[in-house]
């Protein structure tokens, strides 16, 4: 009886617990000379279940570093990370991570790259391949399964990466400048594709970008980081735009412009500071 | 240049060389003697006749077979050893650190000085040559496997872990293909060294093999035999290299420029 109550309570708590809670996270790197470099200082961020949060900041401020903490790839020097109410120890098994750098297995074809994401979890080869084919079709690459990554364009590789991550159906999606190297047209297509996929099954998303317009167009919330070292979170805005959205049309709305101007104002000072400190790197 | 013209020019080089060789060694100049005495330079007709004779009476096959088996055994044993030790060292940095100076020391040793020891240990048969080849092949494969595992992109590795791979799956889907690609990109070198091991071993003392043929001809001042042996050996190496290129093309399809990145 008591057990049942406790269980029900735990379940209720799990339902209301946010997907990601970073509390006062500080990340310092030990450098070769013996000194330390504090990349991020006392960053706190909460992402609710099903919420799409973008993280915007000047290059080198620590956005990737923060995602690595949420993924469990990097332990914070101070502060804590909680996933659905539980402290994160080791890898974050509930998350899928679309990396900023090339992360596909170059020795596997596109379909094998996607299928392996299921096979690691014990799904049989045939079923994994059938479902990988479905996912490739969903991201518009149904006919490209037999190609190796080097035979695909940058945008196509990102789409394979997206299929590879989403096929595992993670509860939390971590995306690090996924459309960074793509041209403007492809970015829009990819953005709409991402929103379509996300709309079908709302996951918690931490989306890192340096493009403020993209951040506003895609997200429920936009979080701004200051320039490093010791980057902090300096702003958190709710995006007052309705869903579902088309990211090229949403840019014409008045609310979009107002929010953009407001955030820009804050961001500009930080970007300038960032250039001064990192030499534009 | 089209393929055909290229091929024509390549053939032309061979024909001109042969003709020059023939003229210089058989057309008498001052004093009724050719410019290059045939005793030292032989002449292409004799050499070709000798090669045809070897193939016609079948003596060459046994020697070819011996050299091929020595090189193949050296390659297989050296490659398997190199892969095993390479994996072991790359996954156990402490073991690697302990053995590091010794690996460097042995690798710095000119392998030729080992040949007499191997002859002493393994006799004049094929195994002393195999051993020499193994010492050459092993280190190339070993260094490439080690490097291949160390150089796996950290992002690819992080991705593999985020996709839920356990240690065994990491081995199979990440480390192994990466190591293998390095081994394959050095395949020409390692196969070449397997042949070098066999040939040098035979040269230093043997009872059969391609280089034994050359050695024998040398002993009797049979220059035509020496040249004939050299040509057969060169052709043998080219055929093996061609086979390696075919294998490489099949196995490294995923690489953007398999042909350009080989060492
Ligand atoms: N492993 C590391 N060692 C030392 N410094 C690092 C390391 N990783 C990142 N940094 C530094 O931390 C800062 C934040 O990096 P990163 O999170 O990659 O920035 P970005 O916001 O562009 O993604 C940078 O100044 C970078 O130089
Ligand atoms: Mg980054």
C-alpha cells in the first residue's frame, strides 16, 4: 500500500520534473601550463519536458561545453546537472546528441550509420535497417542510403545525423549548431524539417546556435550567454509566437521583430566583448 | 594524355631501352668490341631466352612459389602480430608506456643484422626468411594500428558512446575499422617489406627462391642469369602490388581518396 503510494508519487514527480536542470554549473579546463581556464561560470538553466530552448552566444563562450555537461560527456567542476529529477552520473542515456563537428562513422554507409543507432540497443539487423530506411525517407534521403558520408553534401550529412539521433527516440534532444555550416536556403529547409519532426512528438530540445533569428524562429525560449571566459547566462526570453510555425513566414511577424531587437541590443555588447577577448576566434 | 597514348609512350620507353641495350652490347665499335662488354652487361636477347627457358622447362615455378610463400607467411604473421599488439598497446596506455623505449629500439635496429641470427635459429629453409620479413611487416602494421586507434576522431567516439555502444561494440564499429583503414593505407609498404624480407633472406643464404637463382648465376658469372632473375623478380613485385591495389580499392570504398592517402 505504502509502496504504491510512494510509486505513484515518484511517477507524478517524474512527470513534472523538468527534462534538464543545470544548477550553478561551472566548467574549468586545466591547461597545459598548469593554469586553468574557466569557460562557464555559475550557469543555471532549466528545460521543461517538451520545451524547445535555444542557447545563443558569441563563438567560444562555452555553448558546446554546456551541452557536453547536459549529455554527461563532461562533468562540471562545480554545480549539478539533473535529468528528469535525477542527478546525472555518467552519460545521459535519455538524450540524443547532434554534434557540431562531423560525427558520422565514415566507414559506414548512410543507412548503416542510422541502423547502428538501433543495433547498439539490441534491435536485429533487419528490423534496424527497415526502420533506418524509414527515417532516411523522413529526412528526405530515402535514395541515399547506400552512400558513404564523404559522398554526401554537408546538409545531407547533417540530416543523416538527425535520423541517427532521432531513430533512438530520445526524450531530450541536444543539438550543437546543427545547421552552422549550411547555406541560408538549406538552413531554412532543415529548420522546417526539424520543427515538423519535433511537432510530431515534442521532445525537450537544447538547440545551440550563433544565429539569433534562427533561435527565435525555432524555439519556445531563447537563452543568451555572455562572452567567455567565465561566460554566464545573461538573458532568458520567452518567444511569443504561435505553433506550428513556418520559419520563413514567422520572420515577418511583428512580435518576431520586437523580440529580435530587444535581444540584439543585449547580445551586441557581448559579441563585441567576445571579439576583444578572443581575437575574433 | 589519353590512356592509349600514355600506354604507347610507356611501351616506347621499354622498347627504346631494350634496343639501346642490344645495340650497345652487340654492335662492334672501335677495336671490334661493343661499347659495353656483354660479359658484364649481357644482352637482351640472351636474357629473354633465359627467361623463356626457365618458364619452358618449369624450373622457375618452384623458386617463385618459395619466394611467394615466404613473403605471404611473413605478411600474414607480421600483420596478425602487429594488429594484436597494436590493439593491446593502444587500449592499455600503461603497457605501451613501459614497452615504448624497447619498441623504438628494436625498430631502429637495421633488420639485416638479424638475418644471420635467424639463419642460425631457423636454418636455411624458408622460416629464416619468414622471420626476417615478419620483423619488417610487424612494425609497420603495429604502428598503423596504434595510430589508427589513437587517431579516431573524438567526436565520432563521443557520438558512438551517446548512441549507446558498449566497449565491445566500440571495438567492432569504431576502433577496428579505423585501425584497419590505416593498415590498408600502408598495405603497399608492408607487402613490399614482406617481399624484401624474403628476397634479402634468400640472398644471405638459401637453397631455393628467386634470389637464390640470382645468387647462383652470380656465383658462376652468368650475367644473363642475373638479369633474367632480376626481371622476373621485378615482374613478381609488380603483380603483387597490382593485387594489393585491387584489394585496397575494394576495402577502402568509404575513403574519399584511397589512392592519394597511401604512404
Ligand atoms: N578541452 C578543452 N580544454 C581547454 N579549453 C577548452 C576545452 N574545450 C573548450 N575549451 C575552451 O572553452 C571555451 C568554450 O568552448 P566551446 O564550448 O567549444 O565554445 P562554443 O560556445 O563556441 O561552442 C573556449 O574558449 C574554448 O577554447
Ligand atoms: Mg561550439
